[in-house]
C-alpha cells in the first residue's frame, strides 16, 4: 500500500511539473505583453553560444515595431590557453538580407520564441530527453529547449538556448 502511494505521489509530482511549466510560461507571456507595450515592441536580444573547446559566438537580433530589422553574428575561434576569446564580426544582415547566412540562431521576434516555447511545453518529452524552460528574474522567457541526456558536451537542442533580452530603446 505504501509503495502504491509512493508511485501515485510520484506521478502527481510529475504531472504537476508539466502543469507548472505551462503555467510559468503563461505567466511569463502575460509579463511579456506588458513589457512589449512599454518598449514599443522595439528591443534586441543576444544569443550566446560556447563550446567546450572555447569557441564562442554571439548573435544579436534587433526588432523595431515588431519586425526583425537586423541580425548580426560575432564569433571567435578557440583561444590559446589562458587567453580570452576575441569576438569578430562575421556578418550583419539588414532588410531583405535577413536570413541569408547560415546560422544556428534564426531571426525571430520574442513573440515567435514564446510560440516555440508553448509548443515545446505542450508536447511530451521524448525518451532520453529533458525539457528545460527558463524564466529570467523579470519573469520573461530566457530559454526553452529539449536536449538528449545521453550527449554530454555540445548536445544539439530543439528549441532555443538562453537569450539576453534588452528592452532599452536604441537609436
């Protein structure tokens, strides 16, 4: 009887975790709606990727009035031991050029990222995978992805990794 109660509680906790992710995302989306209005739907965000080798890239997406107007990639090669990685601009896309370079980071608005997160939170997690939903200290979306637990380093993800959202107005 105790064992059955344990498994019932375990199932309840697992089910609540799924509901919690959905609720956390819904609460975050409501905060995003307010923040989006306050910044005039103009903002930028950065996606930073790094490898165990020390290679690093930063992709910046700039949004004005709800439209992506620029995507920029800065990258570094693995640095010499003890040296910082030096980022260099690889390319900048504007206007009709946006999306013409191959990149791990697509030119999306934060609204689109919330849409992706919603689909991932609603879907069941495949075997040997884990879902991660991150909300930042302001209650806004930070990341949402699925990752294969069997891969230790540089595992590919479905969804999107951490974003650094900047709501301050830019010239």
